[in-house]
C-alpha cells in the first residue's frame, strides 16, 4: 500500500511541476496581457493543487495533510477570482486585447 501511495504522490508532484513549468512558459510566449493572465491562472491553479495533493499524500492522514488540503482549496478558489479581478481592472483601465484581423489572420490592437 505504501508503494502505491508513493507512486501516486510522485505522479501528482511531477504533473504539478509540469503544469507550473508550462504556465511559466506561457507567460513568456503569449502575445498580450489577457492571454498571459489566462495561461498563468489556469495552469498555476492546477499545478499548485497537484503539488499540494502530492505532498498531502506523502504526509498521510495527519494534521499536515489537512492543512495542505485547506491551502489547496484556498488556491483553487482565490486564484481564478484574483485573475478575474486583475483582468477586469485592466479592461477598465483601457488595456486593449489583441484581436485577429479578418484578412491577415494576425493579431492587432483595435482602438
């Protein structure tokens, strides 16, 4: 049973690290603010929660696991909410998203 828990924990930790790295790569590769926020919020939420789940599996049925799961729930609900507030503030401050033009297919910022 311990081997099975160790394998599940390792898979969660590896998957979480992968999603965090993909989210960081998305921050560098995406063309505008809105797509960067989307890449960061979706992948970081999933990555952080998988890492916390892997750590909770390693902790076993202890108070540490309960604390890790509570932190995971906080991240699960707070990160998308914070991203939404950030994007709304950017829209209200006048930052325009890049939109694809009909003829060229390339992204452009329309006034």
